[in-house]
């Protein structure tokens, strides 16, 4: 939609309008990426702080046990509460975004990122810090390239997006089944498919977020769109990182 607006403006001689759309779109996308990056940073900081508060280490730095807080976070009923809380925030934002102020939506997004950080602190129990750091930077580079493609391509990614959405549903069902089967072969397939799905979703979501922009949006509508766009890209990045970690992470 944004490309269409610029082309129409150029053909009609409205150079000033084209410049306004370009500047507005650029500012809107920067806002989306800034929100998304802030959410990822908050998740990482909370996850690291939670891990350090949850484990007991020996003289060599090896993990020797869990604190009471760690037992509650990693194995107690609080785990279910955290899962339901994060799920509830996403559904609430999705269904009520038209009624929320941008500042409230942003606060909910940051709250979601913090709660997810509590849940994801468990990855530090399973993988070494060096492999987590390495995978994070590889994920960031991959995400950047995929998002850039989604932003610049002239190809309509909507059909791919619909296919990936259906694939995501199938992936979730496969993960639920494998919780009972505990098949290593199925686990490998899930990890590989997960990387491909969220790589594709990153490009598609970027294009979709770009097309959501309208020069006629007021500050409130643009703010809501920016927060929801940031949430979509945040989820793409986090899931891409987690599935890559299954391949590249060195287990403790």
C-alpha cells in the first residue's frame, strides 16, 4: 500500500506528498523496530537476572542446585501462572488494541516481554552462556536480513504468509504430540521446520507492518499500529532464536 501511494504521488506530480509518505513511513518503521528491540533487550536482561537469582553455583561456577525462587520458577505452579499470564496479555492486546491508548499498549507489551524473560530464563539451565550469545547474534543477523527483504521486496508475500500461518498451527500440534512421544527424530524435524516458518514469518510480517502504515493516521492510530507491529516482530525473533538454539546451542 505504501509503495502504491508513492507511485501514484510521483505520477501525479505530487512530489511533496511522496516525500511526506516516505518520511512518515520511515519514522513509523523506526518506531516499530525500536519498540521491538527494547522488548528483546528487556527479555534478555530479565532472563539473565532471573537465572542468576534462581541457581546455586559452586566454586568453579558450575550449577549445583536451585534456590527456593528457582524451584518456584522452573518447576512449581508459578510456571503455569506465567504461561497463562503471557498468553492472556497477547490475546488481550490483540482483541482490545482499538480501545487502548498507545502508552497503555506499549506498557502491556513491555510487561509481556518481562514475563517472557522470566519463562525463558530456563534456557540458561540447558545451554551454555557462550552458545546462547553466539546463537543470539546469528539470529539477529538473520532476522535483520529477512526483515530487510520483507521491507524492500516488490513481491506480494500474502500467499506465503497464509501458508506459514497454517504451518505454524501444525508445528504447535506436532510439539504437543512430541511432549508425549519424546521422539528425537520428530524433535529434529520440529526444530528445522520452526526455523523455516519463523524466517518466512519475519519477512511477511515486515511487509504486512509496512503496508499497515497510512499517511492519514493520527498519532493514536499510528502508535497502536507501531506497538502491534513490534509485538509481531518480537515474537518472530524470539521464536527464531529458540529454534536456532536447538541446533546451535551447546548443552550444559
